[in-house]
């Protein structure tokens, strides 16, 4: 019933959100209509504002409303270190950890020849220009530890070497508070191979 | 970081959706911006269309785009039976079960004197007019089996009696496929008290 009409359309469109299935979308639909509609309108208007105003930072390709993002326009940051990540969400995670004071470079993906994603799609030409400038001391590779993420990190370390820039990879191992009993064997193998002297 | 700006606003506004916390909202925000923005725009526009066009059905108070809902405008339905539910979502659930061919009446709540919700807020005057018309044979009470839902059902059965209309309450008991071992004792008590001859 009523799966035509605007009600059905709203349920269908809410399913576009990640992690939202038909049942959740139905609950959201009734919630949006039943409770204060002003908040629902504000949500819709914010989505429109965001997709209209959010662009890529001209320097690091993360999301920003301006030409340069918060980090790139901050004079306090160490411009000689660049951390390469796959997504803008990764930038957020690292910023929230307050662990890095350099600049970022967002690939918006990873090398994946089968999907037709090569160096050009990831803006690597732009990154190479920075590396060639002679100003960069370290390239920190924080791509995900998937097969493609590792391959991308390897490719980038090669690129850094060509320009005599020191490249490093973030450590992979047992997460803080993690119990060995529950850690998968791939992570454990990484943790053993990457052991450091104490 | 970046919790000001339109990005932070979008995360905050998405938290308005039921079941969405800060972390999920953040993931949704990046998803909306990173993937095809046309779908994101359509979602926002559908929300706006829905809150602008969806009104209460003039007869049964469920959600509809027109003056009368699908059920009330369907000449095939049994107009002598009315099923009273708390929310439009309940109408959907019952319609999806294809178990009832009569009309509905949506309270948009339940009697709750402490919250200032009395008969007026639930549109009971409108329901009483229907009962008084002499055309109604049965009033099926499908309010939730909470304390307030039960009290509302009791109040409505009283109202039906005053107008010599037969009132019934949907059965509460062990759900189909439910194993006794996992059923709470309140439901089990209901199931025993409501046992029928076979």
C-alpha cells in the first residue's frame, strides 16, 4: 500500500543513506512527518546547502566550504609533513586524535586498476608537484590496510623515493585495549612482524 | 574540528533522525557528499515535498497527500468496521498483513493525562460522531499493549458501549514462531488468560 505517492518515495530515498534499510526508512519517514516538521525542513535544507557549498580543498582535496580547508589555511601547521589518506572521513579521525600537526592529502579512493582508478583519478600529479618542490620532509602513508590500500601506499613510497622524500607507513597491530584472544590472525601477524625494542 | 560550518551542521541535523547518533551521522554526511550528489539532492527535495504535501486524512486522520486517504476513498472496503490505532505506522503494518478490510481511525497518540493528552487531542469527538451515526457495527481496538494503550482501549470500549456499538480488542499472546522459553512473563500471562477452546 501507499508505496506510490510521496510517502513511498521518501521511504525509497531514505534507503539511499548508508546503513538504512526499508524498515528503518519507514520508521524515519513517520518520525519526520509526525514530530516537529520544522526540524525535518531544516535537515533537508542543510543537505541542499552542503551539496551546493562543499567542494574539495584546492591544496589537499579534503571537503571544505572555502578555497582552502581549515588545515591548509592554518599558518601554525607543519607544512613539511604530508599525511596521505583515502577519504575526508579519515582526516576527521586523525584530527580528532590530535596526533598530527602537518597537512593532509586526500586521494578520494585507492589505486584499483580493475575499477579503472589510476594515479590520475587520485590527483597524484598534484601530490607529485608538492614532493618535487623540495619543501616536504616526510610523507606519512595512512591509507587503509586493505590489499588496495597497501598497494597504494607502496606506490606512493616509490614516488616519494624518486623525489628523495622520506616516506613512512602508520603502524598496524593490536589496538589499544584490545585483547589478544579476540584479535584476528592477520593483525596479530602484523603486530609480531612490526614489533619494536623496549 | 570543523564542527562549525555546514558540514558540522549537517552532522548535527542528521542526528535528528531516529536511531542516528553522532558517529552514524558523520558517516552519512561523508557518504552524501562523496557519492552521487544527485541522489542526495533528491532525498532533500523529497523530504521537503513530503512535509509540504502530507496532511491528515479528513475522515481517519492517517497520512495522505489528498483529502481522503487510499483506504477511505476505496469503495470496496467495509465501512461498518473501524480499527483504532495510535499511529499512521500502525495502519501500514496492518495493511501489510492484509488482515483487515475495514476503515481506520488514527489517534496520533494515546490518552495520557499527565502529558495533557485527553480525548480532544486524539480527535475522539470525530470518532464519536461516527459511532453515533448508527452505521458502525464493530470498533476494533488496536492500540499498543502499554499501560496507556490499554487505558485508551478501555476508554474507547466504554464510548462504543454508550452508542451500542460492539467493541473488540486484538489478541495479545505468544507471537507466531515464538518459543515459550524466550517469551516474557507478562505476555505469557496474557496468553493464558486469553486462551480459546480448540
